[in-house]
C-alpha cells in the first residue's frame, strides 16, 4: 500500500474442501452459523405478523357487563321510593333482569329483589319494605346492588355495581 500500512485480513474464514467446520464459520453471531440466525429472524418476524393479524380479529364474543343507574345517587334515610335502572356498558337498557338490593354499610332488614320490566326500571320502597336505617354513630351508609341478567342473553354482572348513598336526615 502507498501509505505503508498493511490492510487488515478479512474476518471471514471459510473452510475449504469437502468438509466445513462450524468452528471455522464466523459469519454470524459467535457460535451460531448464519443460516440459523436468518431462520431465527424470519421466524420471529413471522410470529409478530401472525399475532398482529390475530389481534385484529373481532371474533371472540364476550359478555357485556351490566350496571345500575339512579335518578339521584343519594337518598335520605326516610325516603320512600327509589327508581333504579339497569343498563349495559354501552348504555343500552337491560329488560327482564332481576335487581337485588342488600345492605352495604347501611342497615336493612333483609335483601330486596325486583325484576325490571319493559320500561327497564325497578322501584324499591326502602322505608317500608327494607326498614332502611343507619347505625346511631353513622351519618352515611350505602346500599349495594346485584343484577341477575336474563339467562338467554349475553349480559353478565361480574364487576361491582354502583352503590346508593344513604344520608342521615
């Protein structure tokens, strides 16, 4: 060379002859031949593409969660009637569902249950039916609700539902 430096020898050394040794093949990751590395890369890329395709398919039907809604989320301890509506997570009305009201931190004589009709509403009279009250040292309490969706539907009630807040009058 004109500058007086020698050019470095190539890093690729391939065995010559009928037999090739993996020990002499340094064209890929140390210890792995290049064909294996290429196959590994192609496999990982293919798996990524397949997972994206499967993730885009909306073929897995899941049940839709239901919840309760109120006209007013707070009632006084001596209020009479409370209207409760059952809706799904998309805001659609759920008819023919059974709503069960039970004591949370407020006190009731027992659980009350009613079925929603075509108007999607149940009306509970906590004062006379459930004998709703608060403990002497309480100023607030809650009533919990459970919804039993119709058996022939794709609705479910797995998540906790809204609670009704009871305040001391």
